[in-house]
C-alpha cells in the first residue's frame, strides 16, 4: 500500500536550546494539549548535498535573507529499499518552504548522483533537478543523525513541536546505510526544541516558554557541523606549525 505524505510545506519555525530540566518541564506542560505524531520517537538520518567548495552552507551561516538546502532524509538507518525523502528546503524572511518527494533509498541516491530515471516524474522532481543544474556539481557533504520526539497540537496539526537530542555528524563515510555515528554536536542533556506553525505561536505555548525561561536561539545542525570541522582543521594546522617551529 502506498503511504500518503505531505509534499509541500510553508511555515514559521522557531528554535530554542533547552536543558534537561527545561525539556522535562516543557513535556509535562505540553502533555494536555499535544499528541505524538506518526513518527513519534525517531532516529532522523540526513545526508546533505553541497557543492565541492561548500557554497550552500557557507552562504547559509552568513544568515542571508534567502537560503536553501538539499538533503536526503530517512527515519532510522536505511537499507537499500527503505523509504526516504529528497527534500529541498528554502527560507525567506523567516518563512520556511519545504518541497519533497519520496523514493527508496538506493533510487534516491542514484537520482542525486545524476540518474534521471531512478525517481518518479513530478513537478518537485523537476525543481530539484533545476536546483542541481543551477549550482553545478552537487555531492554528498555531511551525514547528520539525531533522536527526535515529535508532537502536534490536538486541535491543529499545523502546530508541531519537536525535540532533538544526541546530535552527531560526519563528513566521511557519506552513506546513511553505514549507520549512525560521528562527532557529537551537542552534549548530553541538551535539547533543540523547534516550534513549527502556519502563523503565530499559540498563547499556551508562549506561556510554557515563559515559564521555563526558554528564548529563541539560532542552531543549524549542518552549519554547526561545518564550523566544527573548520575549527578542527585550524587546530591541526596550528599544532603542526608549532611542532615545526
């Protein structure tokens, strides 16, 4: 049976960095107004694509008015025939636009490597192909993994709250089938809370944020992984220069 899924999103997204105590309080206070979504507690596995000189992420971390990303996303470590999403994500003036298509993992990877026949025809597929032509060569850049708890409002499924933890990343072994491992981006006890809405954040959620003293924060998983790798390369270079001095 074919699984139905949303292919187009337009919404506001706001992030908050929580401690374990804040996370526990937020969950307790959200329990009366939210339910877990169909993926509930999941291991999110994403493979980001970029140009060889990392043009997409370099532009993104400069916080421009408009930015975009392209990735494969799976729920759980995939096998070749696991369902996954090919997602084109854009952000303009605080509004996030996401367009995605689904395919089995092996076909999705083949498509991203240039095989036009590996994924069913669609308008969104054409948009992703145009994206690739615009940027020229796109290649696997980073694998990113994290645990996610996803909730949605009982009265409005357009209001979602997610909590991400145990975030790791690697820029080697760029195949999600190889498993979830890499360098840690967050310490234990750190949770990235994200509120996704079609409009303003509901009053009951803003009240919760006030009570737990949570404030909007900027956090990009791909951006953090990339900046960490730059810092590691810089440290290695400086140590090498010290040893040669």
